[in-house]
């Protein structure tokens, strides 16, 4: 068993009212108002969705990218409980918290994007569901995973409310839920990529490949670690705590490992399918492709050297770039590289409305606000004798 | 260090699990579904079409759809594309001076836009709640709003951009041509074919329509030929010519009584390609044209359906849930060993 | 119509003369002029010019020849109401030769013709009704011992204008479409139209029979302006023959909506549905039957209005050539302006507000990231500096102090 040389988790404490939480509150209020309009008058009343672009930023950003950003819990849990790297243990609770919010909100985001949301139970109705559908598998897996994460996070709540007995009971079965919590994300994160396969020729060749599941799974795992880097640095700075470089540095090395595997697979796939030349033809797609690739390649140079991995600035930047790159892969596949095929050229265009942007901002605001409230009031982060 | 050993154990466990699944997973590549033998469909002949739009009007009436306006005066139904309220549309190809019909350069041509009723539909594969279904006998791709969750995966999946959602309504549904299946019980076939004055849209069994399409491609441009209108009467029915079929009935294949409307006219100049014969494994709606199909808005599709690839991947990975359970088993084994019940306890450190 | 006095400020005498001569009250006369002007498609106010022309005392001479015809065109003219035929031939024009209507016969008739032609040399109007046979030097039609060809050429030589009335005179009509016994392309007598015989363009008023007002309006145009109205390349006046029947048909909406009569007497037929599927040749026939109607009873009084498909009687290559129930070719497939293209630009453009919001969010995120990176870098650099100082101060080497777990 590994050493645990860290302090036990404890609420950070402090005031919940500050500029950030107030801003979040305003954004959330706006979001609620807009959603009210959406449910009363339909999607067309608040979004720019049209017949050529059925999926907009609510699906692509809130759900697909949002859930990928929420892979921190999964990546860290794999590291700690499957590969038995106990030294990363203190990262588990905060990563899990971020994942919990990310996935719960992704699930909520799906509901308000569904055009006939009152029929959503049909997805779980054995007389209706279609096992051939990739979306069916994604939906069921995500639903199960949300439940699993709430169970995984329950010890935090039980601890805070002094329910020691219940916590012990849950703890005994925890290993199974943890195992489930590694399998389920592997399934649905990869399948989020498989969603694109049936779209066939409508996806630009730079992003249409049969190995979608592998690409999306590798980026999801990598993004999970990147998010941990990002959140850890951000939280430490915000709460004026010491940066946990002793964990982040080796974690970054593991992240680079997955990244390297992904890049090799991605480039090999592009070359073997003969799609790489398209990246050199001036177009919007080529531009966004290079933004995606360079964001993913840069971290290799930023934190490739051991000494650089000790620099929290570089760690943070690498994390941000990886999140950006992973997000771009999804944005490119689902939105920028998507065109309803009408022979020679399509005539549809899409750009989110202000209302759509505000709702997405509101969703992220809930995550930020929730993270702040829970870390300050519940035992998530390791106790630190720090001034704040 | 001890951690390295555990790390390796974890990797081995994972690797073993992965190998187990790959070995056990049914590597059945799902073949592209062919069209059912009794499949019903349409044959659209762009060279016969005169752009009268009777089919657009008939479709609106048959499906109780409201008019859509794209002009300032809201007087006429003028949709710009199919939508949740427009299931059939005639679009016009224009080039240069638009001198002659069915001419690619400096000409114009018409193309009917409606559901192709694919043999292996992407929308049916995509729909998570089986709201999109393919009838096993007639092959008609139908929609059931009572199951639909409005996720619009079918809208994204269709390579022809056919299913469309009604964004203007809080209870919007998907809308698309269903080959007038709701009228079949009354002996009516597709409204568009029923009203077409020139027989540009022809209804019938896809196998018969395929033969008819080939017959037309063999015609010399300008040559006088007989063209059917309404629905295609198979050779068997022509032979019966209204005589009793020995079973005490005049055999009319279940469609309403109507006179033979075939007529003679000069054949147009066809591109030697029946669109829908091979695309995505074959569609039940076939098209003929004098102008290049991509210029007419019909995508260039490979003979293998995207649904076949998507389902192959899904079944290889998750067929019978074998791999998920194998991996879960491996993970559970490792986690049980690594996760102590009190692992999460605060204060107990240094073990 | 305007104040009558505006038209006839100096011509009150002339007007009274016309009243006397035509035995027509002033109002009726002016209405006639207005109707003719409208039929010709002349601009408003032109009825005045028409009135003046008709007032003129000298009536122009008209020679009317009959060849291979059924006299249907003359009969059609007899049904005209404004002016009635007797008013026309007695008071407006001087019909100096018309085999059906003139009282004279035999040598007397022929002599009258020759005299009229001599007296009005270069000024008379020649109207031809019926086709002209050409086979065997044209012996299949002879009047007064002369073949139709010779008569035509003789009369046309000194005519001011030649008008072919009816399909037969215009392009050969029914006589020309009957296949010969041997199955050859031409008719048994080799019937041809006037223009073909004369070898020069003439005005043609095709139809079987044509609407009398097409003829009358063209003649009055000639009298008024001294020249024939604008003609198309087949010699047909554009005011009557520039549009397809299909373009002005009252059943057009049924065509556009796909409502067709399938058999005579079926429910669609009884409801007045489009007759395209029954072989209506409206889509390939140029004429104004659908707008004018026949028998002075207005629109809807024409074959289609009575439930029978148009047979394209005025159109060479269609009338009496194509079977009545053969489906017509659509000549004019020019779609209306509002027609969806293969690709139509759709979807809302980025609104300024949302583009600004996206830019703001992206900018804020980027700015925060840069700032945080900088701060982290600075604090890291400070830390490293401190560590190096401490290491230097206590004599340890930097390697001992590698940050580790």
C-alpha cells in the first residue's frame, strides 16, 4: 500500500460571497430565464438551430465537450485504484467533484436540448430502446455513471453530516462502484466519438474515421489529467494554497504518455486514410485542424523536460492547451467539420445566438459555483494550515 | 518500488481483460442491408418533370401540412427546402442563360427532394428509441412521434438531409415523407405519384421500378416511347388485363381502380446512372436525370451504408455486453484488492 | 372611357355622319372602338384614333378568296357582335368579293372582282380563307376555270395587305394533315398555306375557326394605322398569339395542384378539373381562346370551358396532326420567379450580440489563463530563486533538493 503523507480532507471555509460567485449567480439566473422561454416556445425561439445544423453548442459544448472536461474523476480513479498509485489520492475528491458536476450538468443539458424531452423515459423502455443506436448506449452509460459518481461522492456528504455508520457501509461496496466508474466512462466517452460514424460523408475527412472510439477515449483520458492540472492550479491560486507540484509533476508525465499514444494513432490514421493532404488546403477546416493539432502537440514541448514539469505555470498552460485541443477535436468533428450533404455545396450556416451562449455560460457557472460552495463547505480538499 | 509492481499488475490485469474481450467479441462485420424483395418506392425521372409542383401541393394536402412562406406576400406555399412541415419539394437547377431543359451548361433542370427510403437507413440505426422504423415487408421508413425524444440524431445522420425537426414548436416533431403509408389502406398510393401529370414520379415495387429505369436508360434521346403514369403496373397485371386471376378477383395489387394512364412522348437525354441503385446499398426511391446528380443536390455515396459501419463498431465492442463485463470483472478484481473500505477515512494515514 | 367631347372637339359633324351612316348611336359606336382597341392591346386613349379612322368616308376595298375550306371562318365572323358583320361589310369596309356573301354569281361575280381590283389597285386588302392544293399544278381547286394558285398569285400581286384567315390558309390546316394513300408525308392534294404559295410572309390568323375578333381587330388596326399589327415569325399578330393557352387557362390552378380529369364524366371532369391527362394541347398551342372565349359570351366559352381538351387547332404540328388524346408537350417550362434552388442560403447569421458574447467569453478565458500562467510562473521563479539561495547558503547542491513526492 502506498504512503499517504497528506493531510485529511477538510472544508476550505471562508465566505461564499465574492465577485466570482456573484457573477456565477447572475449567469445562472439569466440561464434559468432563457430556459423558461425555451420550454414555453420551443427551441427555435432561443437557439439558432436549423434544418442544416440540428446540433448546436448545447449538444457539442455542454454535453460532448463538457463531459470530456469532466473526465478528471475517471482518469484519477483509474490511476489511484486500478494502477494503485496511492500518492495521487488527495486528487481524487476534487477531481470527482468536478466530474460529478460536469456529468450531472451534461445530463441536464441533454434534457433541455431534447425536442420531445417528455419521452426521454423511452430510452430506458425495453420495448422501445434500440441497441443498435450509438446514442442509446451513450445515454444509458452516462445515466448510470452519474448515479455511480453520486455514490462515489457520497462519503464526502456522509462525512460532513456525521453519518459514520452509513459511510462505512458504503465504503465496503465502494470498490465495485469504483470499478464501474472506470468502465462506464470508457464506454461512453469512446462512443461519443462513434456517434459520428453513422454521419458518414457528412463529416470532413480530417475527422471521419472508423477509429473514432479510440481517438475519443484517448483524448478523454488525457483531458481528464489536463483538467486535474488546470483545476488544481486554479484552486490553489484561488484559495491561496500551495500548488501540489509533488503530485502534478508525475501526473503530467503520465498524461504525456497517453498524449503521445494518441498523437501517433491520430497521425497514422490520417496518413493511412489519405486525409492528411486536406490539412494543407487553405480552408476554415484546415485552420481549425491546426489549432487542434498544435494545441495538442505544444504540451510535449512545454513540459517534455522533467524540469519544466516542476513549473506550475507550464503545467497549467499545458493543461489548458490540452483541454483546448481535446475540445477542438470534438468541436471540429461535430460542428465545424459537419455539413448536411447536398451534393456540391451546402447552404446552411450556424452561429449560436446570445441566448445559447448565455445558457452554456450558465451551465459552466453552475459548475464553478457548485465547486466553490462544496470545496468551501465540505471535506474535499486536503486540510492546509494556510492563510486565506 | 512497490508501486511499480502494483502498477504492472494493474497493466497486466487490464491487458488480460482487453485480450479476453477481443478474443471473445463476435467479429461479425455487419453487412449493408439490401432492400426487401417487396419494397415499395418511387421512380423520379427528371427529364419528364415539368416543374408544375402538383406533387408538392398534393403532399401538403395528404399530410395536412401548413403552407410555408418565403416571399413577402404570404399568399403561396413557397418552401425553400424540405422541413418539418414540407415533406416533398421540387428544386430547380439553374445555370447561365437557362436556355434548355435538362442541359447542364446554360440550362435548367428539376429535382424532387423527399425521403429516399434507404435499404439500410442511417436514421433507423441512429434512433435510440426506435421512433424511426423500417417496415420489414414494404421497406417504408416510418416515424412514430409518440416514441421520439427529439434528439435530432436522425436529422444529423441522414446523408440526404431529409428528416427535419419543427423548431418553432415547443412540442415539435420530426417530419418526412412516409410514402403515404397512412393512405395505403384506402387503396391510395403516394400522392405525389397519383397527381403527377407527366409520370415523372412513378410509384411501384422498387424491383419493377428498377427495371423500368433501365428500360429508360436504353432509350435513344428523342425516340418516341410509352411512359407509364401514376403507379407502375407489373408485367403480371398487364397480362391479366382485368381478367379474373383464377381466385375470383380482378388482380389490382390493392391499389385503387384507375385507368391505365400511360402515354407516348419523346425520350429525354439521360445520364447513364440510376441514382439509388447502389448508393448506401440501394434506396427504394430511384432517380434519373439529365444533369450530373451532385449538381442536382444528390450526394455521392459509397455502396456501403454508414449504418453498417457504425453498428459493426458497436457490436464488436459491446456485442452481448461481453467486453464490458469482462473489463468490469477485471477492474472489480483489481479495485477490490487496492481499495480498502477505510481508504477514504480521514485521519488514518501512514499505513 | 373619358369625356366624349374630348375626342371630338372638331369632329362633331363627322360623328353625326358616322351615326347616320352606321345607324349606330354614338355611345355604341365608341364602345365598339374601345372594344377593338382593347382586343388589340392598344394603350388607353387609342380608342379615339380608332374612332377617327372608322369615321372616314371612304371604305377600303376587301377581296375575299375561298379555296379548300369549310367556310367556318366566314361563319365565325357572322357571329361577331361588335361590329356585326353587316355593319362591317356595309359600312366599314367595302367587301367587293366574297363567294358566300355576295349576291352575284358566275361571270358577273368574277367581273366584279376584276373591276374592284383594277379600281383599287395597290390599295385593297386580300383575305384568303382555305388551303391551296399544289399537286398536279393545283387542279384540285378551281374557281371560274382558274386554279387556286393562279388566282391567289393574281390577287396578291396588287394587294396592299394579304391576310390568311383560319388554319387552312395559315399553314394548310386539316386538308394538309391527311396522310396520302401511299402513306407519304403530304396530303393527297398537297395542301399548303398562303405564305408557302406566295413565298413571302403574310399575316396569318390561325384557328379552326379563329376567334372573329382576332381578325376584326387586326383589320381595324390596319385601317387605323395603315399597317398590320406586330407579327411573330409565323405571321400571327402578337396581341392574340404570343401566349400559350396554358398560360391563361382558367383551369390552370387545377393543373398546378395536380387535379386532373381522368375520364369524361368522372367526378374530376364534373368538377372542372384540368384536362391535361385527357390530351389537352393547351401547353403547346399559341392562341387567346382562354382569355377571349367565343360567341361573345365571355371567358369560359371555349372547348376547355365546356369540358373538352384543346386540340391545338391553330398550331401547325399539333392541330389535326397529334391525336386528340395524346399528351401535350409542355412548351413553356419557365418556372415562376419564386422557385427554390438546389442550394438556398439558410440559417441565421451571427448576431452582433452573440458574436460579441462569444468573443468576450473567449477573450476573458484566454486573458485569465495568460494571467494565471504568468502569476504561477512568477511565483515559481521566486520559489526557485529562494531555494537556490537557501541551497547556496547551506552548502547543499541543487540536486539534493529536487522537488519530489
